[in-house]
């Protein structure tokens, strides 16, 4: 353990040891909550770790070819339409209580998709992504509450779509070329970039040579890990930087950081800013070093659902009373203060017409 991490292990984030214990307890409760209708369900069908790892390895083989052939992945989507098709009809034809939109989400990303322990209903999911899910459900099924939420870890987003466990995933998921080989994406609904999160007392200054001899945590299957791995191979990241620590969910990295088990976290800046808001002893270090876009992920052959979601996003952006800007102001403006690039949704472009 480095000297900086020994010092970090002795720090008392979240207002002291008692508060950290509470935070860990809340995280454990999040993992155990099982709510089946109207609010949320935890995905008990998640594949075991070995199967998830095998799926990740299987996807790796296609990544190099995909990267060569793909440019502007955020534009590789279908033009909007409000027409029903076979995928939407199948959702609408579900019977009784099963007539819900099934959506993979996060339940521990502060202000994106999380259970607010201080809210009136601690089992209720809240956040920017959750607002978007409810908007999609309202458009397709006429009821914003007609949703069955499935809390899934980062490395299960693509398998959950491919296995048919969910209709779509709205979980701060970056659109990139390798993922387009396996799932379809909507137009972007948010712009972000990778950033470094570290203790305020850390000598780390950003994504640079100050990461030498530091241990970095990322989420398994994340674009953050892919970027670190690529840059280390190219020599753009110090050879002594340890990137071996990966975890199922990005919040687990924050816990590792708080416990002094790692020196830094690399994550989407939008998520990292929310984590910094949770723990005043950490901060973003340096500027974003990538440009990425979040999209709604669906099955590759669900063209009608892709078009419908894109139409919903068009309307969501235009709605000045209860749309994108209102949701941003409610959930994200406080944590992303000073970053004007995030104060409006990215303009959509559609390269695929059919």
C-alpha cells in the first residue's frame, strides 16, 4: 500500500466513521432490495461472474475490427418515428401486471438512478435516467409508472439486452463502436467524458504522469477500463500504473477509494461528479480526456423501438416544462456546476435511415 493510500485509509469521509458505516450499510441494502412491481426489482437472473467474464472475452475479439470500421458512433442510429412495430406491439400485448416496459437501470448512481434513503419512499428509484425511463413508458404504454425496473451491474448491461431480460437499458451507457456490434442505440441524450477522481490530498493531478505507481479502479466492461488498457498498451499511460482493479459497479470503486484500497477512480465525469458530491474528501482531478455520449440501448433488431425512443428524445428535448432541461436542473445542475457543456442535450444526428 502506498503512503498516500495509508493516509487515505485513515481519513474519515462522509462526515466521519459512523457516516461511512452508514453509507456502506445503505449500499448493502441497495444490493438486497427486491421490489417487484411499480418501482423496482433486482435482477436475480444475472449470470455468474465466470459467465460474465466469458461474455466479455467473447466480445473482445470483435472490438478491433469494429473500431476500424466505425466512426462517430453516436450518429449510428435510426431516424425518429412514432409508429408501432413488432417490438412495441409485443410490449403492448403483455397481459395484466406484466404489461410493463422492462428496463435495466442502476440503483446506486447518485442523481442518475438511485434509491434516496432520505426520500418519502426509500424503495423508489429516482434520478435523471429514471425520469427518461418514465417518459418512454408514458409514451409507449400511456403510464409513466408502467415500468418494471431491473437493477443490473455494469458488466451485465449487454447480456441483459441480448438475453431478452430487458426491453432496453437506460444506465449511463456510453455509445461506442464495439457495443454497436452487439446492441442498437438511440441518439445521444447526454454528453460526458472520462475523468480521474481521487482524494483532495492526493498528488494526482489528472490523466497524466502523476498516475505513475498509482492503483486505479474501474468498472468491469466500462469504457473507462477499455481506455486505460488501450493507453497503457500505446505507452500513453505510465507503465507503472496499476489498472488491474475492476468491480461490477462503479460505486464499488468509490468504496474502495474511501477504504484506501486504491489511489484513484476513472469514470465518466458526469458520474464522478455525483460521487464527489457524495464524499467531500474526494474531487475530480484534471479535465475530461475523452468525449462520450450516453444512449438508450436495445436489441439490434428492434428497429421500431429504436425509432420510437429517438422520437421520444426529440419531444423530451423540446419540452420546456417537464423535459430534458427540467430533469437536468432537478438532478444534475448542482453536481455539474460550472460545466456549461452539460447544460443542454447533444444535438441528434441520424446516419441510418433504414
